[in-house]
């Protein structure tokens, strides 16, 4: 039953995303508990995170319940795809919306 948490995440996430074949999970155990790392297709990141992070929070809550049942602390880490996320940068003079890579400390409107 040690892999039940990993299988749970895979099943739930595959049911949500558009690219279920790209869902990958990695399970590791250390002194802090169980860590499940989740990576998905870049187009599916929004579906996994959800509005204001609600979907990700819900998955984490269910994992905590599953972990409590097995006396384990289970955490979920969502791996962001390489290249970061693209955001719309508001232009003051131009009305065209452009995309650029999000840099640390840069304030922009995330779409």
C-alpha cells in the first residue's frame, strides 16, 4: 500500500488534464515524510493549479487524508515546465498584447 498515494495522484490528475500520457509522478520518502513530485504537459498546468490554486489545494488536502489513514505525512510538489510561464506584459503606448518570460521581481498581469 506504499504506492497508493502516488497512484491516487496519477488517477486524479489524468482524469483532469487534456494530455494524460504526459502525467508523470515521482515518489520519495525522507525524514519529513512522503514527497510526490508531479509533472504535466505545459498546457495542463492551469487545470492542475486551478483558479487561485484551488484544484492543487484540493488534491493536497485529499493526499493529507490518505496519508493520515496510513500514518504518513504526504506532500505534493508540482514541477513547473522548463522555460517558466508566459505572461502578458501590459504596454502603455501600444494596444497589442505581447508575451515575455516572467523574470524574478517583475510585476505583470498573469493570464
